[in-house]
């Protein structure tokens, strides 16, 4: 079981034997379950019309329905603690008397595509008949290997999220700089990697960081974007020149992540694929 940070709908999750609880976003005074009640295109329409969004963890009702949908043991793999309250909410709820003996909640320390690959690996191990402790051991290497980089374009979103000061946001907007943020090792926050004047140089900095982390043929790289496909494709072009033998995927971000990274942002992530 996981949350919609893995960028799949509830029905898409069911087809893969994965239960998904959707993250929530609020915009124009209305709260939605992402992917289920609002699409990325619909969400971006509101943003383009000047609406300011916010995001939140899955509702307790959705958690209850997911936990009550089976009498089996549940491994709930949440998106990174610190970047979302999902882990704290699920951990607290799972201590309820009716769930404490059969629901285990773990922090993936990542989000989006690395989280998706981790969840799929956990699903595969469950199909092999592994116990929950064995599954957790089996995905630990993947969790430890995950890396995420963010290249934002709208700095106000980072300012509102407390990831950038108002002064820094203003200066970056005026200078038209291209900042690169990297997820901290513990997964709880975004830190500055570098500030470039050109997009290609920003991607170069990400590639150097990936190499320093030992990204090789055992890894996969994923590039995701918030309605910025052209730049995402340029990022992939540069990455393939540097990592020609590594599989690289292209994806569109969902509403909850757009709320955090801002419209037009680019995310570059890697994870070791264990099989």
C-alpha cells in the first residue's frame, strides 16, 4: 500500500495489486483527491488563472477504507517524511487498536518515481510470499540509493512552502537564475545544490552529483515535469549523452507535487533497481 505520490490512480494501483490512498490538494476553495477528483491539466488551469494551491496528506477516511479493505497484513510505504505529513498521519493512525497488529508503516524517504519503483519491488516480494520484515529488508537498499533533484521556475511556490526566503526568491526571479535543489540524505528537506545562469549548466550540475553518488547501470533515472515537456526532453537529451546505457523515463507530475515544486518545475531522480 502507498500514496498517490507514486503518480498512479487508485484503479491503476489495483491493476498492479497495489492499494493507493490519494494525497489531497486544495485550490479555488475546494479540496480534491489528486488523480481521482482533479487531473494535472485541470489543476494547472486553476493555477494559470491565478489560484494558489495547497496540499495535504490522505484523509483519515481514505486510510480507514484502505486498511479495512483487507484482513491481511499491510505494509504502508509513505512518501518522504518531512516533505509531507503522510508518514506521521499514517503512523499515528496505524497505532489504533484495530490496526496495530497488522499494519506497518515505513518512510520511503523519497517520492514520485523512486517511490514507485520501491513500491513495485515490495509488491514483487509479497507475490513471492515474503514476510513484511523480509520485504522491508528487500527494499532497504533501494530506499538508501534514491536521489532527487528539483529545478523550479516559479520561486514563489518554494517561498510559500518555506524552502526559500522571500529575499532569495525575489533576487532569483530578477536575475533569471536556474537554481538546483537536492533532497537531503534523510529525505526530510530540499537543500541548495547550485545556482546556474543556464538550464544546461544546471543539468550538468545534476549529472555531476549523480556520478558522485555512484549512479551506474544498476540504476534508473526519471525526469518528471509540471507542464514543461520541452525542457524535460532537453534534460533527458543531456542525461542520455552522459549516461547512454541507463534507462531514463519521462513523466508528468501530479497536482500535489506541482503544489510543492511549482508550475514548470523539472524533477530528476535516480534509484538503484534491485531484482
